[in-house]
């Protein structure tokens, strides 16, 4: 049961965004830019970072929806996203993405946990400063989104099919005007 009177039956962040539309627009625009805007990291990679951070924050709604969005960039195949959640260092992704996920993990712990060693590892694996910047910002933003969703105790569906449909829409239609 939500802590405040959010729209009934509307899942996760969508209910909080509907509650305060004036804050919804910039939050959705940030998600659109971070996860779908022009970037050398694919939208799938950025969705995987969002899902990874949300999993580490134990935010079921955000993890499940962004897990599904990432999977829908691979035709609905969840195996890669699940491999990252299980053990990103052993997942079948590039060394660069593993290094960026290590940075995201440190940001999730606390911004000052990121060290020059993680940054140098990412650079050594070919990450650009923009990719490092955007990884830090995605991780930080998802810590905020996760706390927004869980801090208001928003409605969290149990049915994975709900998240699959949501992820398909997010992957193919984006975030702007998606309240």
C-alpha cells in the first residue's frame, strides 16, 4: 500500500509521476536522454546498467522493468541481462561493459566509492570519458529513481508478464510522455 494517495493500480514510478506531473516531465526526459539518446553505448547496454543498479538497490519494479527493456533490445532474450545480474564479471559482455558495470556498482555503494582504479580500468578497456560520465549518471539517477519508487511504496506487480510488456514499450517507444 503506497504511503500517500497515489493513483490506484498504476504500477511503480508511473503512479508517482502521475501524482506530480510537473516533476514527471524532467524525470522522464532525463531517462530518455540517458537510456535512449545519442551515445556510443547502445541503448541495450545503458538499460543493462539501469537494471544492474536497480537490482543492487533491491528495487523490484525498476529492476524488472529495465531488465525487460534491455531484453527487448535482444528480441526478448533475458539471458544476457540475467547473466549480468548473477555475475557481471563472468557475463558474456565486453571487457569495457564489465569495467563500466564495476563503476556503476561503486556509484550504487556511494559516489566516493569510485576510485581512479575503476576509471583507469574502464579507459584501458576503451571507455571514453563520455561513456564513463554517462555510466556514473545512469547509476546515480537509478539510485534516485529506485528510492523514489520504493520510498513511496508504489504498487509493484508480481506478474513478470506486466514487466515484459512494459519493457517492450520502453525499449521501442521510450520514456517521454509515458506516464
